[in-house]
C-alpha cells in the first residue's frame, strides 16, 4: 500500500516472492515473464450467471416501480384508478429510513412498524457484503447494473473508457465516504424518540411517494444533474458507484470484514494482466496476491477471463475456492431467506390505513422534511 492509498481503497498484500517471477534483488519493478506450457482453462460462465441476476433484479425493480406508481395514482385520483397493493420492496430505495430503523432496532430491540422492509433489505445487503464482499453492487443493485451497461456501451462506441489521473481519482473516491459520513452522523445524533417521530410523521410515512415524485416531476436542476451523471457514466467506468454512492461506501466498508478474497497464485500465473485489464474497479489484480480492497465488487470478471488454470479464484479462508454458483447461491439464500422471514413474522408491510393515504398522497409535495 502506498501512502497515497487510504486503507479502505487499496488494502492489499503485495506479492513478496520476486524470485517466483524471476526477479532478483529489490527496488526494481518485477519483470513481466510470460510462462509457456501452462495449463489453459476455459471461461467459467460466471458472467452469464451474474448477468442473469442483474436482469432479474432490474425486472423486479421495474415491476415494483410500476405497481407502486399504480398504488400512488389510486390515492391521487381519490380511488378512480386500479387499486393495487403497495409493494413493500419499494423501501429498498429508502436507505436512510433503513438506517434509522436499524438504529431504532439496535437500541430498543423492536422492529418499527413504519418501513420495516427498508430495515430488512438494508440488513440483507449488509449481510451479503459481510459474507461475499461488495457483491450486492455487481450482482443485484439496479443502479450498478445501469452504470455497468452505460460504460460497456461507451466502450463499444468509443473503443475505450477514460479514467481521471490518480490524484483526482483518489480525491473523488473520498466523496462517497463524506456523503456516507453526513448521513450516518445525522442518524447517529437523532435520539430514538426523534427517529420514531420522524418515521411516523406525514413526511416519513410517505417518504416513498416523495421519492417517486422526485423522479416523476423532475425539476431542471435534477434533470441536469442526472443527465450529467448518465453522460459521465458512459465514458468513466461506474462513475456514480465509484465516486458518489454512499450506499456503495457503506457496503464496501462492511466488505472489508468479509472472509472472501480474490486470490492469485503467483506460481500458476503467467503475467498476462488480463485480470487487471478487465477489472471494472481498476484494481491491479495481476500485481496482488489477495485483493482486499473495499472497491472489489466480487464480480468475478477477473476470474472468468484468467487463462491459466489455478492462477486466480475467489477464495474462502484456507484457500478454499468459492465457485460462482456458490457465491450466487449465497446471495439468493440471504436475500430470499430474510425477505421470507420478514413476511412470515409480519415485519414486511407498513400497516398504514387507506384513509391516511387518501389524506397524505395527493398532498405529498406539501410535506417538507421535519
Ligand atoms: S474484476 Fe476481480 S478484483 Fe476486480 S472487482 Fe471484479 S472480482 Fe474484484
Ligand atoms: S489473468 Fe491475471 S492471474 Fe490470470 S494468468 Fe493473467 S495475470 Fe495471472
């Protein structure tokens, strides 16, 4: 780790055995040697599996969004349109409510009645990060998926993407931690009674409606900011996720405690550097033994592309290889298990009577942050 690399950006074990690469002495950069006669491996199919998870989650969110829009329209029109139940999964888009509920639950032992799904989904995504690194970002998050598709489109269009100089990249990556710090500070300094009062206020009850309305009635400033982010995302890999997403910062910090690591075996590696070239987080996988960075999203793109058998793998402690299907199954079990448990125990739906929604939803834009 160099002084310019804060711990949570690139916490890595540098390869220590220069002799393994045919380099004698110290101070010189390791010579790149291409080994011949290595045992070739085929691509492992992990990217197809990951893409299927991404598409499933995008479709799930489109379905949730469409149903929530119909739900809101029903109350906006005084009951003149199709009545659909409110999809609690929409609370996955309320991470601050999830953080508030997490603090409330930790301090009181009670799961709040308002937006319990926000808590359940936050816990699910944190649990995934603890077990399987930042896999939520690369396998499930629809914003991460959109980001990935945008830079892939840019690469197809321009033949490359662009990266800011290292000093600027490091500075920009700090922004998401600053944003996370601000949100965490706001939640941490709120007393338990204030958290409850906030969530049960008109603003808290229809925080999901206000979020929908933000995108439905996008103002000029909002449209310019979102348009700029989309454009930048075409030419800079994962610009939003890498520099600004506080959710990504949070799951990245939790991922530092994950026992899973991308591990390179120097004896089997042929120094082709394909792993580093394909890494969307621009990690120097070909120069590390284990990848511990908070930026690693467990996308397995590096493992998929590695041509040398036994050179690169996602590993658990004691170097046990974790195949892509096992990682995917772990994510599915955590997600489906926690959602099913919440449904069975009555901690999934927010029980707000229709009369309250008829009162609040049409006036949603009148309620300001308390
Ligand atoms: S390519 Fe490898 S090192 Fe880079 S983010 Fe994906 S899994 Fe991590
Ligand atoms: S892809 Fe990376 S780990 Fe695999 S052989 Fe090439 S440099 Fe080594």
